[in-house]
C-alpha cells in the first residue's frame, strides 16, 4: 500500500495530537468531578455502566478521524482486476512461408488451432477481430463477441505472397478506430515479377498520420490491444516500425509473436524458392514502442503456451488502484458505531 508522503506525514503528526487532546480532556474531567456536589458523585458511583464504556465511543471517533486522515493521503494498492479492454485484434500472417511443415502439420494450421483455442478461452464480454495479412492486409472478421464467427474467419485463411507486417498493424488500428480514417490499402507496394519476397533494401512506404491528430501516451488506451503473429520479415508495404509508432501514439499496445527461427529456411511457393527468416529485432521494436511484449514460439506447442499466457495477461491486470473510498467507508462506519454505542449506553452523543 502506498500513500502520498506529505499527507501521510500530516496524518502521522495529527494522530498523536488527537490522543494527547483526549488524555488532557480526561484529566480535566477528573478535576471538575472533584468539585461536583456529593449527589453527583454518588450518582456516578452508583452508575451501572462499566468504566471502560465511556472510553469506547471516543476511541472509535479517533479511529474514524485517523481513517479520514489516511484517506487524504490518497492511498493506493496493487490489485489484480479485469482489464478495461473489450476488443482484441488477432493480426495473423498468411504469407506463403506459413505452409512450412517444420511445425506439424504445418505452420498455418498450427497457428489457426492456437488462435481458435485462444479466442475460445476469452471471456464473452471481450470482442475479437481478425486481420489476415500477406502482401496486403484485410479485416476478415470485424470485432465481435460471437466466437463461431471468429473461428470461421480463421478457418478461411488462404496463403498469399509477401509479408506486410506494417499493413497488418494499420488494418488492426482501422478496426479499432473505424472513424479515424486509417487506410493501409493505398500504402501497399504493388507486386512485381511474381516474387514472394523482395530485397530488404527495397524502399518501404511510410504510414501517414491524419491531420490534426493528438497523440496520447503509449500503452494508455485500455479498451483494445493487438496480437500480431508472423513467421518472417517484412517484405512489402508500410514500414512496421512506423505503423507501430501510429499504434503507440494512439495508446494501443501491440503484443508480437515470432513464429519460427531466426536462421530461417528456404521454401517453395508458387514455383519460386524463397528464404524465410524471422526478424525478431523488428518485433521487439514494435512491442517496445507500444508498451506491449514480444513472445517467441518455435513450435505449435510453444505457440499455444504463448496464447495461454496472453489470455491471462490481457484479461487480468495487476495495477496500482486508489483505495481512498475504502478508508472513507471505514471512517463512516466507525462514526456510526461510535454514535450508536453512545446513544445506547448513555442516551446521548458525546
């Protein structure tokens, strides 16, 4: 539990003063009692109320004041609560390299099964959207709470050429903010000579930012997150880091999942041979920029464990929560108890 130090110091100084004031009042009351008439002294002596009762209401009052004083210090505590986000966008790589059989039965099928299991485990109040990207990105399922629609969209994946990670991020942002004017379709570099990959040195389009946009702190948007999966490196479309910066400026966290190996392998797709290599550096940059996290999955079992970890990470979140109202409630209850006992025992509030 944490407190604001200036207010806590004020509370620490005030409480001893209240205790001293109460002791002084008791001492003063005894002096006055000596001056009372003999009838009053006898009446007090014959009273049926135990002596300790007269101390209970004042002690409860002091405790109530202490709770109110602590409330002014705005206490916070680390509490595990359901997160605010209600939308999760699954941005999934459907490039030709996903046909590789190094993960049984192949990378695409393994990623589909893991993604469907992940969606099925999420609470019903969480909407799930699906973006598929290769040389371009497409929202294949708008955010919905209907899990059967999500499963059907994932099952409809078809392999294509290219890997436009930046387009996948922008299409996910467009699904989260449909009125923000985000469109990645105009930024995809056209296909040339039927290549599944183009050299990394080739120019990559930059993601534009709408006019009059006001950025927010990275990771501050609590209503949606993006889970981005890829088994390769960006080959076409907007710069992934530029796209991640757009997500960061909107406060959206991007959790990246690298599926495969950094060394890569040569695969055949549509009659061409291509080298597929996992670019972990870029995925780290994307997650770091957006306050998300990077996960590596070298196998189907690893991928399933990553999704299980994401499920608990996205649904439950431990964060510092102000609990001032709790102290105020305790103070109110103590005040009511002190007043009730005083009325019951002595017929008055004193």
